């Protein structure tokens, strides 16, 4: 599914773009440089296992965060969720005035993630599981095309080897 035009929403510390297949987090300027770092992170929708949303309140910002397999998630201490999200490379902080713009994006992402997880088991059920070398080749292709970072590739490869 391709979205034309893509959904593009600016948050406090980054911009989220969703084109129907890829979620791109883009960070520019001083805030990006002082928190996560400037640059771009691109994730295929099949990599995202959950979308976490914390609604901004009267006095605190909220955030949208993407959960990826192999990610090191930990529960924030009470009152620190948004502060922790500022330094999270998979999250964008959202102010109260930006929250409404994030709603269509959030709904589209949640639907796309649900669709990926609904299709995946059905597609695999009739076919034999590819051999380990084939799965590693597929991961290598995802790394080569920029879908996976070197660290994500290494983590996924390690999980595959452990399973076999």
C-alpha cells in the first residue's frame, strides 16, 4: 500500500513521514543535535511491532514511539516517559498543539502494522520455512537497501542463528 501523498507530520524533535511502506524519522537543527543526533532513520512497516502514543497534556509533551524487534525497551520511571522519549531514536516528542496532526498518522500506522501481522502468518503457513542461509541472505538484502542498520542486521542474524 502506497500513500500518495505521504503523511508528513512535524513533532517537537523530529518529523515523521509515512508513505505506506516506510516510516522515516528526520531530525534537523539544534534540538536534534543535542538529543538523538541529526539525520534520518527509515523503518519498513514490517519491522514495526507496535506504535506507542502518549497524549500531550496541559503541562507535559507527549510522544509517538515505534517498537522494533530486538529493541532494548525499558519502562520509564513515573513522570519520565516524555523526557526519556526525547533521547529515544525511535520516538518523536509531540506538543499539545501538534497532537491533532498526529492522529491521522497514528491511525494509518496502526492499521498498517496490524495488516502486516495479519498477513504474515497466513503467507508463511502454506510454505516451508526458508533455510538459515536464505534467511540471512534476505536480512543482508534489507541491510544493503538501508531498511536495516548494521546493528539491527547483527541482532536479527543472531536471533535466527539461535533459533536454528
